[in-house]
């Protein structure tokens, strides 16, 4: 079974943002808690095109500035027969709006409930809404699936290292000139 996780393209307009240059870390996190028997792909539409190829499940991370585009993507994939799951801040705040474009909506932090969402989808028992009752314990989560992200920049690599090794944040704040040496970037 194949899961395609998508970060929709930021649209130019009110937000005056053409490309959101941060890699989709939330999707890398979701990929890390996806059961091992599921093939996972991450598409960041800000750096690559979506070809709308056949896939069993589509997960889309939605922020308010990307909601319109996310709904377009979701509608196209549903027409192709894929099961579509929407999550992120926008669907968490407006789940009734989001469900009009999806088979399921995850409300809140998906980390702990995502394996159940996928299991239900595989069994063809997907619920309309999944609600995360609590915030995940980050110390118990597996490492981000960085291998699924394309085009990692130097600044993104520094960010990954900071997220995975929190004590580096102190070094970055107190000694920003040493960040390059500490992270091994540019060597």
C-alpha cells in the first residue's frame, strides 16, 4: 500500500509568500510514525510538481494560506480513487469545512494517532474524524524521515540537527559564529 504525503504550494497573494522555504518537517514526522509495511512518499509542491499518480492514501498538511490549494489537490486525488486524509492547523480549526474535501480529518497533533488512522484506512474502516486527545511525548517519537525530503539546504540541515539535538540551540543562541563548526556544515 502506498501513502503520499503532500505539502501544498504557498500561493502568492495576501500572505505575499511565493515559496515557503522550510522543509515539511511535520510530514517527515508523520512518515516516521507510519507503519513499516506502508510505502511512503513526500511531495513538497513548493519544490516539485504533483503528477497525480496512482496512490492508495494521500495525507495533506494544511495551513490556512494553503487551504484552497490543498482542497484542490484533495478533490483531484479523491476523483482518482485515493483515500484522502487532511490534517494540520486549518483542518483542526475548521474540520467541517475540511471534511467536504476529504475522507477523514485529523484534529490536533497526529503523531500518536496516525498509526491507528492508517490501520483503519487499510481495513477500509476510516473514520470521518480522529481527535488527538493529548500532545505527543516527543522523547518517544522516532527520528524524522529526512530521507524522504528532497532538496535539503544547508539551513535546513542545521534546523534538522537542532531539532534532533536540542542542546545545540543553546550553542546557536549564545555562540552563533560557532554554529557552522559545531554542526559540521561547510567542512
